[in-house]
């Protein structure tokens, strides 16, 4: 029986856990209840649990045979600060918090894989089950890595996944190389000199200067980044002013930048600095740009991509595995683990239309429980390939 079919035998129980996680969402670094339930289940299957790595993160260790190779499987556990608009029975019970990205499903998928691997032990080596906190922009993966994740639990390869609304259940998507963009956030303050709205000649108007900077920023991707590379510069906030007839002292802008290569991200930052400084100087104003890396790009290793795509195709057929998935401009902090250990990150279909097509981070988003065996199954199957007895 292939892992998907085997894990389907636990479908009812897994669905119950997933819905319980959904009803009790916990946001970044507060995944205490979730982590305790995860640890309790892992221990009930004889898996050794190490708590408190990256604050609320935890790692389960399962060994079979005498092989010295190890594989890491990672799931994220955090919810989002957003109200849920669904009215099904397992909707969020915590006002203002929602599992709007399906990490309740990812946690459940990894539990399903752990249970299967603990029961079947059809591998030779060590599996590290990495349950990560705070994926949603708070640096959970980075904290686990900084707290010695791969020194304490060395891995030859690491694998992760994300559900994908709009992709049918039972299908997978992946590509070798850049799969998801790196992300940065920025704040920009343009300092001018305020005054009367009817006497602009006595002011340095930061609004006009800020608007010129916003326009100039739109030239960076078009004129500085190579056309066969790409990126995004989005100014998503522009605030200034308190009255109709007052030219304000300063303008605050903010936004996000995405790129698939760290070199491109650095180029964009340099251009943003240069444009802000020189445009502000030209207007007699001053600009201060604070540019912060949030995640590095997700870059799939060629070997690990082939391994997990082959593992998926062996279970669902080649036609259900898109090995040339278009890269996404979204980001994912699993990239910090993949920067330490070669790995791959695969998308798992969450379904089309009403059942599971609603986008992540939407208040109506609904994780599709029918996808659990596919996520759990591919994680289990990749272990059986990576740690196949003859390979060790
Ligand atoms: Zn998300
Ligand atoms: Zn997510």
C-alpha cells in the first residue's frame, strides 16, 4: 500500500485534529497549545520530542535501522492576526485570529507522516520532524536555525510543503531552482519643511518629493533589473498631512520588495537608496530609507526536487505532478532552513472552486481536509526514497 492510501486509514482522526487546530488558532511564537498537542501525539508513537527550539518550535526524532543519513520534514504551526468569516462548526474560537494560510493543515499532514513512518519504519536512518513557529513574517524558521536546529539535528536534506488553493486535490507543483521570491519590507521618511498651503514657496513640500520618489521607484524593475530576471517594488503606504491648508513637515512611505535572487534584492535596495537620496536632494529635502530583509528566496535543490517529485509521481502518476511550476512572488521562511541544508518545497493541491479554491489569507479561506493524505503521503514517501535501505 502506498503511503497516501495507508494514511487515508487515519483520515477521520487527522481531520478531527486539523479542525481542532483550526478552532484554536495561535499566532507566531504563541503556539503553546498546538505544540503541546503535537508533542503528545509524537510521543504516543514512540517518537522522541525536543521542545523549545526557536521558542515554541519543536523537533521529533525517529530512527530506524543503523543508517547514518537523516532527513528533515518541516511544517509551520502559526495562524494569522485576522478575523475569520467562515461559519462552519470548527471556525476560529479566538476573535481576531484565524488559520487563514492552512498551517493547521500542514501541522496535521506532518503528524500523519510521522504516524505512518513510526508504524511502518520502512527506512534506514533518522527522520527529524520539524514543527516550526511563526512563519508569517516573524522569523520562526530563522530562530530555529539560529538556535542550532541543524547542529543538534543534522540533516542531509530537508523538505517542506504548502497547500495551493486552485490546484486540484491530488496534484502537486514544484520546480528546481527559485520557487518563491525573497521578501523585504521598507519604510521611507521624506523630511521637508512644512508651512501654509497657500505659500508653498516658503516650504519644502515633502508630498511632491515623495510622489516623485514613488514614480521613480517604478523604473527600477523596468530599467535596472534584467528582463529575464524579475522583481516587484510596491509602495503600499503613503501618509502625510493633517489639514487642507497645511503642507506637512514629512511624508512616511512603506512597502514591500520581492526578488528571486539575493543579488537582485541587493540591486533593488541600492537603487531605492540612490533614487530616494538624489530626488530628495534635488527638492532640498532629506530621505531616510530603512530596508529590511524578511525572507531569502526559496531555492529548490535539483536533486531534492527530483526526489520528491518522483516520490509523488510514483503514488499519483506523472500527469498529476507539475515539475515546472511557475515561480511565485509570494515568500516563505522555510528558505532559511534550505539555505543551511539542501532541500525542496512542494505545493499540494487544496482544490478548486468553493471546496478549496479560496485564496490563503482571505477571511473565507478553507483548508481542504481531503488534501491531508497527499501532503502527509508525499512527506512519508520522500523519506522512504531518501533513506531507502540500499542507499545507506
Ligand atoms: Zn501565509
Ligand atoms: Zn502559509
